C-alpha cells in the first residue's frame, strides 16, 4: 500500500517560543490528544534530537504501540519524529512560523500502513478518525495557549 500523508494547522495568538515549548513537553500529549494512553520517555532524555518515547494510541478499540524518536529539534521552528518500531511506520512533525499577531502551527504526518489487505482496510478506517483527533487536539492546544 502507498504511503499516506495528511496535515492539520492552526494559528495561535502567542509567540512561537511559547507554542514550541508547549509541544516540547511530552506531558501535554495525553491531555490534548484523544485515545493516547501512553506517551512516556524512554530513558532520561525527554527533549531534543534522540529523545525516545513509548507510545500507545487506541484506535478502533485496538491499542497501537510504537517507539518514536525525535529527529528534528529547532527551537522555535520545528519538532520532528520517526517511528523506530510498531505496526504502522510513521514520521511527522510540527512547524512553527511567526505571523502577524502570533504563530502558525502545522502538523504533518506520513505513514505506511501494513502491507496486507487487512492492514489497508484498517488504515482507511483509521485515517479519518486520526485526522479528526489531531484537528481537535490542535484546537485544544490553541485554546490553552491563548488563555491569559
């Protein structure tokens, strides 16, 4: 099956540094992203290139586990990751671009569903659900960052 990709974006009334720092704190993930039951650092490094996380996200009642490694860290412009293990190989990241009155945040994710017919069927069902979750998460983050 071909590689699938999508993006979501939001503009927030705050400095890029504040937005970057919010996303850089792994403890915020479960608070804003539906379905995440685990996003825990592996080892003592929790930020920067090379930081690794055990991740578990429930999708269609099935826990999807993976290990993600940060491969991009440019404060306050970008945070990126790649999967090291898991059923679905993925890579993604956030970019933060200063705009008049705030910051434009874009999330991009590309992933390769399992090669089997069953994997392709699951990926099609998951795609819309994951997109919706991430769009709602960006809205929640916007609300939190714009709080006084």
